[in-house]
């Protein structure tokens, strides 16, 4: 029986986030409503079980109480994270500006940028706070056993470190910055540069990274990293491009990058007002607002 529960849990951990992400990426109101309702039901179930365990296990052995309460507390935290993610994504889907701006790239160069919303911090920040809170709960729960409380106290300190980039203001939402020489990327405390010469046409799957970076891990500006979404992990040889909260949809950004990759002479316009006239349009997404083919 334990094996079957473990197998079900492993299956859910592997495929659950991918399924939820695909639903979120559709950015349809009906999908958001259905997903939120399902997540709220799960949250209510886990939270109810947690409260019940706290009440009925007071006289049980400490290890059993800690195991049960700790498990459902972690499940409740996970459900809260998914609810926060769904709300943040829904909010951004109706507010996404869908336009380019001029901004300074991480290298300091002028760029035509696709910036990322501060809503992109909703999931990693909530996750960092709740993991730390869970550790504090376990410290309180295991207080009668000093060594266990000390152990969870150390884990609390380690988990709390993940809050440092946010508290100290070192994490940046960043975005994708197109300069005449490279595609520059910034997220959290990392930045990377992909020379245009290594970009081979329209990127096929930005959610799994952009190929061609000289350093696939990117330059880090702070010791503590801001984790990526589990579905934004880049494949080997690519640099991460978290796309969910960008001001352009992923397909439109791919078209934009592909357009400049195929038109080297036009890259000199990047970082200027002229480049802001680009708008995505079906099917080619390579025309100016007045229909000029931008050549």
C-alpha cells in the first residue's frame, strides 16, 4: 500500500506541474476558473486534514504526530503556491501590454526590451516564505525533543536564506533585451548573453531555453539564486528564458527573435524608437504597424 501511494505521489510530482502549466499557458478565463476551483478544493482538503491532525494527535507519539502534521502542512503549502500562481497568471493575462520598450540591457547597452512583470516573483517568493514557515512549524512541533528541534532550526535558517535576494532587493524581474550584438537575458540574480551569430532562426521552444549562450548558466550577481519554475528548466546547452510573465507571449517573442536573426542589417535599429513599431501579426509577425515589411 505504501508503495502504491509513493508511486502515485511520484507520478503527480512529475506530471502535475506540467499539466497545470499547460492549462495556465492557454490563458483562457474558463480554464483559469476550473483550475482555481480544483486547486481551492485541494487546498481545503489539505488544510482541513492538517487542522484535524493537530487536534486529534495531541496524545500520539511525537514521531507519528510530526510525520502526519508535517506531511499535510507541506501539502497545504504546495496547494497555496499553486493557487497564488494561478491568480498571478490570470491577472497578468488580462494586463499583458503586448508591446516593446526601450531599456538598458544587463551589459549597459541600449536595447529593445521585452520586460517581465513583477508577478513573476509571486511563485518563488511565496514558495520561499511557506517553506520557511513550514520549518518553523516543525521546530515548534518537535520542541519536546531538543535534538529534533535544533535540526529543524538549522533547516529553517537554510530555508530562510532563499528570502535574501528578495529582502535585500538583489532579485530583478528582468526580461529579454535585444541589442545590435546579442540577445541578453535577465531573471532573478542571473544574466546571460546570446550573440546574434549563434541564433539560428526562430527559436523553437523558449520555455526550455535559448541556444547559443557562451555560458549556459549565466552570470550571477548574488550568491543565493532565485529558482526557476519546474517547467522552465532549460535543456542542456541552453540558457533559461522564463516566458510566463513577459510582456509578449512566447510565440510572439520567438517570432521577434527569429525576425532579427534573419535580418542582420536591421539589428542596428535595436535600442531606438524605430524598433518599437514592430507588432506581432499572424502569420509572419514581421510587419510594422503600418503594414510596411520593415526591410
